[in-house]
């Protein structure tokens, strides 16, 4: 009885574990709203002076942590000056 | 003995000087090196987490800036560049304590060791960072500069994932850790609550609930957590004695004093949070609990146990901008003790006791450099002469009451974002059940008021 309960627990655990690790990826970047990204500067701070920002030829830029294009005059809560 | 003390003071002064020369803020801990973030993005002021810090912890410490051209170094303490493969970090705490009265009746200098001198009170090394896309964590090893011993400290190993659709956003994962409430993401619960550092040589009240780090580095627990739509945080799990195959989670801990639990101690946590004003403001209300059956004698884990049922309620508010930062936390823990083991062994006067703890603090920081915090701590419960009336000077209680009240005023100065200097004053209105003559030998609560100076240097 005890063994069967343990086997069941192990199966449930394995199933849960496999569900945890399969599919929906945490890896990579976060969504902009995760760090409350806004297209306007805040307190004179903006992406263009953040160390996580890299300008692109399009005139916009990319963030090391946030997904998609960001504006050089944008801002988010993870702002970290160069 | 005197040689050891001198060596300790010399080491403290040496480390103080060494870290003071590193003033270009190149030395930041491994999470910052991994993400590229400033300390103050994740922390209101370390150790208090902001929205960004909570997000990072929920993600299992896996968030990492992209690796650019070139190889990742094996070990690095540089702020810029690729994250190192081995996420090594650490900190040193050099402090000086002065207790108000070290000459009360019955007390002698041996009860107040290492006062009025610089000591290396703690030196910690961390392996802290991302392991893979879904796994990360930190392992802390701490050297006690006064006892000259070292042991495992906090450990938090995580698996994390996220489900996101148009209407649903769930961050979830598992935490394997060795200290109940360490997995929590707020700064109200004991492990991450105020004060973040205090004197290790000054007298402190005898009574504390089990949740107030009574099981730290003595147990191992697995908890499952989830954050739903950035609003509802739920966590459930259980802790057991960190023995046998789990003994690494209490490596180096003195087993004469380590807790031994009977079976699994369930832990749970619920919190409702709200973030608004573009993330500038956030608030949380929550509850948490732990029930544990502990053997009264860790070296003889047989017979009746003591059952501790802890229930906590808490709340937090934060206002975070670059210029002004403000936060407030409050937590109340109500502990029901069924002392079947201790009472049977004659260690307590009552078979059942209640012990309650109220902790509150307010913090303000200007330009993340200058901070002031005011804390209030109250422990109160049933009078039990068997538990608290030890008859000892300073640590005893003539009334057998566990009641103590302290106000803590703390000033912080961070000339660089990873260098902290703290001036802390703890004032006791009541200590071990009394305001005056609490130990029955003539010592007053205010005699234990303590001035504490701390230099805290992460690297």
C-alpha cells in the first residue's frame, strides 16, 4: 500500500516536473510590460542612456532584457545608467 | 584567546581598507553581472526587492543579458562584459557594537565579548545565478569571524517557467531551500525582513517564534509557487530535517543546537499584490503559515514532540523612483505552542503557550544614497517561568514573561551603490518581561540599548 502510494506520488511528481520543463519558455527576454516599459522618458532618464540599450540602424534600438524594439526615448523600471 | 581577538580585529581592519580602495563600483554581485542591471533596479536598497527584483526571483534567477562576441570568462568581478560561467559573489561585514551598560549587577565582561572593537562579523561567498533556461539559484557559505567557524547559509535552488496568453500570465516554479520564508518575494517575512543586519554580540530578547528563523539552515524544504496575472501569489510546500541525504543543506551547522523535526512541516503563503502608477507604486497584503513538530532534544529524537503552529499576516507598500524611495512593511505572527515534549521533560511550566510577534518598519531613501529606517519589534506571550526564568544575568527573566519591545533607528549611507555604511540604534522599552530589573539582578531593559556601526561590502 505504502509502495503504491509512493509510486503514485513519484508519477505525479514526474508528470508535474515534465510539464514544468516542457513548452512555454521562460528563457530569453521579458515582455516590455513586465518592467513597465513606456515610450516616454521618466525623470530625464531614457533607454538611450541605459547600459542595456543598443541602437539599431532603424533609429530605434534593442534592450538586452526586453523583447522587441525599444525607443531611445523610452524608459522602464530596470533602467540602469551606463 | 586574546591573540584570536587581535587577529580578528586586524582582519576586519584589513578588509575594511581593501574594500574602501575599490571605489569605482566595478565590483557588483553576480546577479547584476548576469543581468547587466544596477543593484538599485532590483532593490529599493539592498536587500529589499522592487518589482523588478521580485520578477527576477520568480523567474528562478534565470534572466540574463545576451552573450556578445567573445567568450564568457570563467570567473569575473567586472561590471560589464559577458556574464562569467561561474557566478561567484560575496560580501564582507565589518562592524562595531556598543551596548549601553556592560556592568550591571551579576554581569561581567564575559557576557559582552568583542564590544567596542572592529570585528569581521560575517564573510559570505555565493554561487548565485542562472544554471539553464529554467533553472537557477544561489548557495551561500558563511564564515563567522567571531566564532571562526564556517557553515552553509541560505540556499535557494529553483526551477521556473511561465505561461502567458492574452488573459492569463502565470509565473510558476519550485524552490528547494533550507529556511522557511526564504523563498518569499516580499520583505515582510522573517528571512528578508528588517533589520537586514544587526549586532551579533549585543544581548537580544530570548523569545522568538519558530518562523523567525528558528529553523534556518536546519531543515530542507520544497515549495511550489505561482504568481497569477501579477496579482495573486500562492506558495505551498513542506520542510523536513536536513539529515541523511539532505545534510548538505545544514553542512557545518552545530548539530547540538540544530532542530530535529518529526515528519514534514507544511508551509503555505498567499498574497495579493497590486502595481500601479507605471510600476512606481506597489502594495501587498498576505498571509503565511507553518506547522512543525519538533523534538525538544535534537540529540534524542524520540518521544513526545513540541508542536508549533505559526500563522502570519502581512502587508507592504513601496514607492520607487530614482530620486525618492519609500516603503513600509508590517507583519504579525501568532504562534500556538503545544509543548508536549518540553513539558513532559520539565522544561516548561505550561503545557501550552502562545507567542506573538509584531514587526513593522518604514524606510525612506534619497537618490538611493541616503536612507533612514525606523523599525518596531514586539514579542509577547504567555508567562512561563520554566522556559524563560533561567536565573541568568542579562539573558534571564525574573517574571518569566517573554515580552520585549524594541525601536530601531537606522541611518544608511551608500557612497557607491555597492558599499553600505550603517549606523543603527536599538532601544528597548521592555526586555524579557520587564522595563526595570527584568533579570531580577538589577538590570534594566534600556541597559541593552545598542549602537551598531556596520560597513557592508558586496563584491
